[in-house]
């Protein structure tokens, strides 16, 4: 999807029954006899859909001809599946030596667990993320499919590097990542707590394990997040909540972490005396990072969200005009004049582009977009 946001033509090859996520729900929208999953809508903008059974002659022909013309092939089959279908890495690069192949697996393409299937929540657990999320005693998944998202973004970084390398060598290559690798690669300071310090991290809820005060504070009707990330911020924050910044219990971050429970209690007692909007105004004026916890409907109604172009309008052939979460990217020229906004075509119906893509592959049309109305009109930075 991000490749499509960046201007690439993306052709999604689905099995005849469709991508599994077309049936993930509720919620569904649209006609009762042909419901459309909002899950599918979330991650399939700027794609064209063709259906194919890769075990048939037609399916093999379709994929072969697409590979001959493609810059990038992205696949997330279990390890070895493409090989058994006759499209192993050697076969793909023989068809198109300039091809960049992105292979995303559950646990990696080699090693003792390479054959295991993997879904996001399995990876969140196996890669340790659930053990450090939520409150103590209750392993908790992140509220979005973070392993899927991280592996997609990690793979995209690899693809962009491989395409850049191809400009020098003229040849493609294979980029591999996995749900496991992408989550472990995002462990950040939690990873080095073990690899360097020999400490096994656990969940600490809504407070940072290594910084204080840094977390969610509840005080009566007030729930506010405060992130005091350095000593200058502490000196600005402490007087606002009636604390002496040089109090020996709280003088350094190490002290504050050691006395976190006491510090939290003192802060919440003072916060209870005011209104969240007043506190946010004071904290912002003092340069102390702070914020409220918004529900998703509040996020999408927020004028700041709109100002960042994070809502994207598309015209769906069945549902009509839709608003989707938008691209997080914006592009500006060196002089600060914005070049373009990322635009979008609606997530496709199953097999919506079967005829157009096959006509292009047969040579009946000069370009896959020539027989298709929407994607050709899109603008993008590349």
C-alpha cells in the first residue's frame, strides 16, 4: 500500500476466493449479499486486483508475465511454497534479472522454525512484545497488527535500497524479512536491557520503565499523559505540581524511577485539583510534553489530524465516497512549496482488474492503466 502511495503501480494477485482479509469482520459495510470488510479497506488502497489459481496454466501464465514486467514482487507465502509452485528465486530472477523480490515470512526463511506459519498475534507473543505490554501479570497484544505493519515497513526499506542498488548494478536481488525479525528489530532499549544488562523486562503498564515521570496519570476526572524526558523539563514541571525539583527523592531521573510510586501519588493529588484543558495549557506553555488520550473517533475529528492530511477521500465502485486513514507522508520541494499530496484509488473489488491486466499482458493494450479509469489519474512523488 505504501508503494502505491509513493506512485508505484501495484497489482495484487489474489486466489479466486479472495484475500482472507476480505472476510475479516465485523464490521462489514455495503450490500448484505456482498459485504465488504472494513479491515480489507484499511490496507488495500492504490492496488489493482486480479484473481488467479497459481496451480493452473492460466495462473502460472499470469504470474510469469507479471514477473517479466515487474520491478518488485512481494510475497508472504510460507517458506518453500513459491518454489513448489515453480516460482523459486532462481526461476524468478531468470525470468527477470532486474527483479527485486521481497519475501516476508513468519519466522524467517531458514532456521529450525522456518516452516511455521505466522500471524501477527503469534509473532507478538513469540517475539516477546506481549511480555512487555500492558499491566503486570496479563500478557497483552498491541491494539493494531504491529508485527504485520513493522514487517511491511521493514520490507519497504529493503526494497527501496535494492532498487537503488539496481541503478548501479543493473540486477535485482532478494530482500527477506519476517514478523519475528521486524518485532525483534523494534525492541529498542527493551532489548538491550537483556542483551547488555542481563535484565528481563516485564510489563509496567502506562508508565515508562526507565524514565519518570513519564506516563498516564489518573486524578479524579483528569487523565493526562506527561512525558518529562530530561532535567530541564523536570525543573519546569515540578513547580507546576507543587514539588521541589531538588527534593533528594526526585533530584535525578534515577531517583525518580526509584521513587516512582510516591512521585506518581503526589502528582495525581495535584492534578485532581484542575481541569485537563487547564493542565494541558500550563504544561504546553512550560515546554513539558503532555496530552490527552483520545478515542479513535476523536482522533479523526481532530483539526490537527485534518491539517496533516491524514484523511483520504476515495470513490469506491460499490460504497461510493469513502474516507480512509491517509498516508503519513508529505513531500515538499527545497523551497518549502509542497510538491504533491499523496492521492489514492479505492481498495479494489475482488478481480476488478482481471480483464484490464490480462489484456495488457496479452499486448491488447499498451499499458495496464489504459483500460482502467482510476489509477492512471493518480499523482504521486515517484
